[in-house]
């Protein structure tokens, strides 16, 4: 689950990770007061959306007076912010963070993530702060420091020192950065983050060490033990159809094509998208109904697929294991009648109770096309919408 | 021959009294798997599914039944604990079906298992089947056929799809291993490849990967160096958008890495026959044999 910068910083504060003073506002009229409360001669006005690259889209501005802060906040609030990460449709800005300005001596990068190669937690750091870390990794990999953390001992002072020295941090800042790294790791583990990125991590001219920006993703699988963090979810940042699907425990991702897909299992769902493309079509979505799908789930799946106006045909590809084909067929027939679906539907079913399933489709009096395999099904649906 | 599981495997189920655990234990028994017991803390002393004894701890189960394999159906918040308990009791093969275990739990589990003799398959996997011998997991048994193709896969239903294609062509399988769709898993492609290479009953290998991570690249380099049997490969998610988690927790292209295109390129370069269309897996394997 993604959360906003201001929410990430609230979490970091709980773990004594230093972040700039800031006030969150949602109205232009609150900006001048917020800037005065922050109290520095320069303040930073930052748009709160989930995507990165906000500065490039005009979502981050410096203000030298409360009046200027108000002006910037007025411009940013309510704007549709387009950044390299939002796509051309951009995101509506509903909240703005007003933060203290500071004199920056050094900008660094620090990220913590679960490294799939070692299956352990990895701390990445670099002196190339403020840049996209993927670019640094591609162009100058030698500028990235990597330290794997042993989960038994966590981040001990020696490991934090090792990272700090490798980043050429000296003097008073060195003392401050050691607990910063230790506490950051603590936050990562205790909050079940799947990714925590501080870019930039800054050292000020008066040797303070702060997380100037913070990007935190929480592991969806761990939400059961973070009920409080669940309140941070911002549904406006997600696709409305995906939000709707998640209510029914359906795994749906909207894509740009016009062939709706309903599949059981994530791997087969991806493979189904692939074969549609190979057959000359474009998938409109990824939809995994899972192994325990019942009639109601199938109906909801149909409703969500059909809510996308670009869908011109539907391909159902089911390999019945736990999910029985007769149950699926009943669900498909019921939903097609109930929702009065007019667009072509191609069904490919195999596995448990396949014969019964086909009989149910045949007896329904509805006009389903039957795919004899994945390829045949994909070709039939591509042809049907042309 | 086969790998990992066969008629000698002595299986227990952790979470045997739950709905899923009970159902799939019964299915495995029907297939011929030797189920010797089950574990549900607090329900020790009961008997289920006829005469299968339930124990409070894995240690008790091992002491009484000499179990050497376990199948885990414990819900996600408690599943990592179940894996650790099985390893602590000395179970050699731990197959964890549970989907949705927090990744930080798996970081700890992975580290702990390194110091033991236990092998973990999964989590978030369909399990392992050696057709005609034993099945440990949730795969539909009737689509399989005894034979000499070894299958390794990160996906459940896509494995069934492949098995279905092979069986329809009259080609059987030695063992099918679902290694799971999570970012941290106990047994990787390379571990299973090594076993298949050694297994005299396996003549060809089918490897089914997906977007995210670099396990397929690692496997490809391993194959080039160590595997002399023909290997067919497929990567699901050629049309997946970057940055989105495609159902499986591990199926995500991040920072431009882990794309299907890149993986397929590396696999081809290492001598694997890569099929672009999942519908061609069976036919291509037939040719390789």
C-alpha cells in the first residue's frame, strides 16, 4: 500500500527519525498561518500525491513569505499535477505540506528494501542524492553502497558507521547519522514496509541530518497487524474500478485494451493477456478471480470488467482445479442474463467438471463462443470484436 | 523416478482441522500419499479423516509418526511460525501453501532455515506432485500423468495449463514443483533444476517463470553451466505494465527490472528453448523429447 509523504513522515517521527517541521493544509486560506507556524524565512510548499517527480511538474515551490506561500498553495491545491510518474492524466492535488526551508550542505540517498536475490533486507545509500536511484544504478553503479542486514542482530552501530563513512559524512553530522540509520531500519521493520526511500537525505550547514522527502510502501500482506496504517489509504489515488474490485477480493488491474479477461490464477491471467496480444488483440484488464470463486464473485467480476467502456468483448479462461467448471459456468450464465450482456463472450474451460460446465453453457440458450484451448479462445475473441 | 516426493514420503498437515487443510489432506490421501498425521495446537488427541491422529505440536507428530514432510495450510498471520516449528522438529520437506505471509516474516524464516536441514517449498504455491506416486498440495490430480518431464513453476494454474497440454499429447510428468509466487521463497528454480538434472526419471524440463525479480536469469546461467537435459521456458507477463503487482506479491516490474522481455532474452542466450505463446508449451516439449 502506498502512502503520502506527510503520512510517511508522521511514521518516521514516531521512530525518532528527524524530518523537517511541517504543517499539512487542504485550503489556500490556511497557508499563510501554516507558514508562520513553521517559522523559517523560507518555506517549501509541497503537493501531496503518491507519484514522484512532483518538482518537475510544478508541485514543489519555495516561498519567501507567508503571502507567497499562500499564492503557491492556491496554485497547487486543486491542480491536476502531471509528473513523469503519473502518466498524462495526472493526479488531483487535495493536500499541501508546508515545511521549513533549510540551508543544505549535502544531499544523499538512502533506501531500505527486501532484496530478492539474498531474501534479506538491504540498505542502499549513495552520495548521488536527489537523483532517481534507478538512473544512478544504471549510469554509475559504483556510487551506490549496499549493505545486507542480518535479521537476527538488525542494524548495529558498526553497520551504520560503515555506511556513514562510505558516504563521507564527517564531524557532528556523523554523530547524528548513526541513530538516524538505526531508527530508519527500526521503522522499516516495525511498520512492515516493503520499501522505504529517503531521497534526499540532507545534511544541513548546521550539521542536522533530516529526511527531506520520504516515500514509504507498506506490505499489503502485513496490513492485519497495522490497522492504524490502513487509515492512510487514499482511495482517490487508486483507479476506481480497482478499488471496487478489491471490495470483492478480486484482483483487478485496468489496462488500455478492449478485451476484458476473467481468469483463475495470477500466472494464467498474465499468460492470457499475453496470448490475446499475440493473437492481435489488446487486453483491457488483468483479473484473477482466484481458486474459491463463487457465482457472486463471477457476477462482480463481470460488472467490473463491463464498467470499463472500452471493453468490446470478454475472454473467460479457466483451468478448473479447486474452482469447478460447472460452478463457473452457472455463474457466467447467471451474470450474463442478469447484466444483459450484449458483447461477445468467449469461454475456454478445462479441468475439473469441464463436461458439466460446457453442458450448462449450451443449455442456457445464450450465445457463448467456446474456445477449445487458450489460443483458440484468444483468436475467437479477437475476431469477434473486429 | 521423481524428485522431492514419492511413495516413501510420510506426510503430516499443519492446520489439518481447518476447512482447506482437511479437504486437501483428504484429496492427497485419495491420490495415494501416505498421510500419517496432522497438527493443530489444542486439538491433539483427536482423529480426523478416518484414522489420522492430530497432534498439538510438530515434535509430537514426528516422534509418533516419523513424518518427514509437512503441508502447511495455516492462515497467513501464523504461517511463518508453522514453518519455523516444522524446521525445529527436523522435518526435511516443508511445503507451505498459504498465500499472504508478510515479507518481513519470511526474511526471518529464510535466515533461520539456512542453519537447518529443512527444505521449504513455497509459500504461496500449489505444492509438489510426482504423478502416480504422491501429491502434496492443491493441484487437480486427474490432469497429471506419470512420465519423464519435470516442471518447475512460479504459478499454479499456469502449471495446470502446461500439465494439461502435455497429458493431452500423451506426455507424462516425473514431478511438478510449484515454487510459489512470493518475493521470498524457500526453494528456487536453481535448486529444483539441480534435482531434475540428477534424477534419472526426468528427460526434459519445463520452467515457467513470470515478471519480477531475477530468479529466471539466475536459473538460465545455472542451466548453461550445469544442465544437460533439454529445457523449455516461458515467462508470463509479457504485456504487464511496469510498477503494478500482477496478482502474485512477487510479480512486479520495478525500476525497469524483471521484465519478461529481458528474462526471455537471457534464457535464450543460455540455450533454453523459450516459447512466446503459452499455448505452445506442450508442442515444444514434445519436439524436445
